[in-house]
């Protein structure tokens, strides 16, 4: 898909890259005609059940522990409105613009699968809000990841009613005024529509999609930084020989080893000490393929779940053709309404916690390589203490390792929310996933890992200044060095380094490092 083409929502093909493009780059979104037809058919099924006067959860009953309370037709609109109002009880910091946009996008895609029973006009309101930059103000805490991300999605849905608060073009407005800016009128919700808007894992999966994109960039960046460190510390790439990987054929391990070899191709630095006395490198260099590779495999496992979840129906109940369900379903002869648990975030929460752990380890091994470049007790003889030409008078890069260590420590403290569960709703919802906190933690972990990788790149580039100028680096590592030096000059004298760190981390996080290095290498960096 071209970067100028709209993202087409059909409920089947949304990717993490699409989510990032819409959330961060404001890519236009359209709905496939076939998906619109699915939405209309699903709503017709809801109307059929309502006409039959059958008692069906979510259509004409209360919610949660109040499931046994039947709601008369005259009160159904108020029921849906009250549902949104009462569930907008989030707390904590407000979600960032990109985070809110992931919720809007992924909620639309789930609705257009055609199992939620919502009217097309509601979907179109959400689509217009997304494309015209109406950003609901959403609190980040309050979701337990079952029955989905209720509180955040309710804050989002409030704006559809002309209530709540939204930002448009940097101005904060009440919901009605924000809708007016987009040429929309507030909506009155029909039966089932309140539930369809707030039942689902959309905050979790939206954050997870961004995490996948960012984590994969961190992984490629870590391979680049590790290859650069291997070179400037006079390490060997022998540990990346395909023969080693072939006898332990983990896909991620092979990919990272292949990347290091491609990045250091034609390196005179590596060749210069082929027959030196050092028998083995430290683990942080020698075991790079194994550690980076394990992280790769874990993030691939998360991507698999995210791609499924992005294109799933996750609200409750779900509305099916009568022929698609057995006779235990509620509804009518032609319509089956099933209550289930697709809103439960466990498939994401468990893998997000796993991702947090592996991103912590990725940052930890990068920090250890940073220490080997800086530490006078560990570094090679050609490198001055803390990579400054005036050791003692100047501290050089001493404190950037402190920052890396602090970020690794923060990642280690994040824990595993998916292993906890607090019963709610009078015991009806007695096992919840905590998937949203898992997603927020994973976002923190990946941001920290990107920064630590950026720090390693900075130190690797500075260490290159002390390598014999007559020795050419590898094609990929040379490109990485140039990319750093385009924005960050060598450290000849002490200066504040916080901006240098930000620039290096951004180089990785935006994918710019991928582009530069990819163009330089004969073999693709994956």
C-alpha cells in the first residue's frame, strides 16, 4: 500500500502498520462497500429480534449483574445513553492523540465485520471523527481488559452523543461543538449500540499494534548497534556464522546473525584482527544472535495475536444469521444472538507481558555492550575511558550509561499485570485480563528499549572515532555511523547529551535507521 493511499477497512485485513499510519501520520480511512453491507445486514437482524419481543441480553435487558432486568421499549434509548455515561469513569493521564486514534480505527474495523448490530450512521460518525481529526479526550486508566476496554471506549463514545470533551485542531471543545466542527450532529443510540461501542479490546490492541511496529524497529536497531559495537570493540562476527545457527535453527536467532553479517560485510576493522589472541568475546557480543533472536521470536508471537485481534469481533453479545448457530442461541429462527467472552483481553495480555520481558532483556544486553565501550576496566586498549579524549578533565559518555541502566531498571519493575485479577460487577465479572495495563507497560518497555539502543548507537559512533582511520567499517555499520553523525557531532569536549540521546533514539523509532542501513547493505536487514 502506498503511503498516500487510504487504509480500507473491511474487518479482515487491518495490519499493525496500518494502525501506525493512521494513528501517527493521519492516513485517510475508508470503509469497503462489502463491509457496509455487512453492517446493514447485522442491524437488520437486531431489528428482527426487537420486533419479536424476545428477551435478549444487550438488546432489551440490563448489563452486568443487572442482566435479569428487562427494559421496556420506551427506555431502551435511555438505557444505551446511561451505559455510556456511567462507564465513562476513567482516571489517570489522558491518552495521547495517536493512542486515541488507534481506538477509533480499531473500533470501526471491529464493527464493520458485521456481528455487532450497529447502525451504519454510527460507524460513519466514528469514521468522520477519525478522518477530520476529532479526538475524544480519554482517560488512560480504568479498563480491566474485560468486558473489554469499557471505560476508555465510553469516554470516546460520549462525544458521539454530543457529550464529553474532544480536541479539534488543538482546541478543546465539548462533544457537541467538536462534532459540529466535523459537520456532524449528536447521535441518539438505539438498542445494542451502546454495548457495541464500548465492549471490546480496542485500546489494548491499538497500543499493542504500535508496540509491535516499534519493537520490530528496536530489534533491527539493536542488531545495527550491536554490529557497530562488535566492530569498534574489535570483536569477531564468527559467532554469527550460519553453521552455528543451522544447528540450533530458531528463526529469530538466524535473522539477527544474518543481519550482523550483512551489516559488517567488507569490514576491514573485523578483518584486521582475525588472528588475534582473543579466544572469545563477552556474552553481550558473542550471544547477540541468541538474545536478540529470542526477542524477535517473542515479538513475532505478539504480532500474530495482534493481527488476529485487529480483525476480530470482540463485543458482546454477537449477532449471527440463525443458520450459523445452534439452538442454544437467543433470538429468532432467522437470527442468533450469542453471549460470550470475545471481549476478554487474555490473548493479548499474556503476550504483551511476555513482550515487556523480552524488551527488558533487549535493553539489558544493549546496556552491557555500552558498558564494555565505556568502562576503563573492560574496554579495549584503543578506546579511552568513557570515550573522551580528555579523560579526567572530561566525563565523556560516562552518564549515558547511567541513563541506560535507569531505563533497564524501570523496565524490570513493570511486572506482569496479566497474572492479576480483581473481580468486579458484583462478582459477575470474576476473572479479568488487565490487558490494558499490560499494553501500557509494553509501550513503556519499548520506548525505553528504543532509547537504550539509541545510546548504544551514540557510543558506537563515538568509539569509531578512535579506530584506525585506515580501516574501513562494514557497509551497514558505516551507514549507521554516518546517520548518527548527520545529526550528532563527535564528542570532543563535554556537552549536555540529552538531545543527542533523543536524536539517536528517534532515528531508530521512526524507521529512518532502517532506511539508511537498508539502502547501504547488499542483503536486506530484516
